[in-house]
C-alpha cells in the first residue's frame, strides 16, 4: 500500500493565478481542490495513508477530519522541501513503505485512475512520475521502498524528473490524475471531466459559468 504525501500552501497564498476567476472565494476554492484530491486518494485501493504537509490551521483541521494525517511544514523552505519532509516523516516508522508525492490541486481525481497509476509505478524499481496534462509539469512522483523521493516539482518538472532517472508513467485514460488546476482554463477542463463535491459546491464562478457538472459518486 502506498503512502501519499500532499503539500498545501497556506490558503491565503494558494492558487494566485486563479484570482481573477475566483475572486474572494479563492482560498475556499484552493481548500476544496485539496479536499477533493484527498478524498479521492483515501478512496483509492492502492493507498494506505495520506499525509498532508501544511501550516494552514483551517486546511489542516478539515483535511484531518477527512482522514488525512497532517504534518507541519517545519522546513518552511518551499514545495520540494515540504515533500521531502513529508516523505521522511512517513518513513520514520515505516522505512520500507512506498511513498508518492501528489499535487493538492486535482479536483477531478478518480480513485480508479489513481490506482492504475500507482499500480504502474509498482511495476518497476526506483522512482516513477506522471506528467501533468500540459506535458510540462508533474502531478505524481513515486518512490519504491528504500528509494528516496527526491522531488523536483515546480515549472517544467517533467524534464527534471526524467533527467533525474525517474521513469515516466505513460498510461492513457488517466486524465483525472493529470489535470491539475492553476488557471481558469484548467478549471474548465477539470469541470468537463467532473469534479468532486467540494469543488462543485463552489461552482459556477462568474468566469466559469456553464461548466459546473460534478460527479456525485467520486
């Protein structure tokens, strides 16, 4: 079973590129993305635990209520330091567990698709990653038992993870696991796939009108 590590900025700082579309509900939208992501991950048959690394008290409390473990971002040194800290925390008592870093902005994530990706990661040794829908970034980075996570997220991380020796997972039909949301166009694409109930509850935003269909069983 995989242990997932999900990083989340303080809500006041999250998803700044969505500010024009979301307006004053932006912090709540960032939290909704994370809640839908964590809910899907916890319902994935390949996942044994989800650890959220965050210093936001509201997000921490609500994600813990869903069943996630919450760890403070004590390094306070950015995304990759937070992920490495979370992976070390998970392996403190279980050094041989497989660990994966998962973006917190996957509101359309489907448990069955995440299962397929994690099963593909389990098929080989070392590290493996899944590129985002733009084929530039990374939504998931996996490390087999005994292998350091060594995250290199941010910007064109697909190329960095590939250069680091991580194997790219090239499955088809896992669009929900690749659809992270940074912009209004990304959100429209996620809504077309069908978002979870927390994100759906905040729709439609003024600039996203007409794209608010949700999957009630996610």
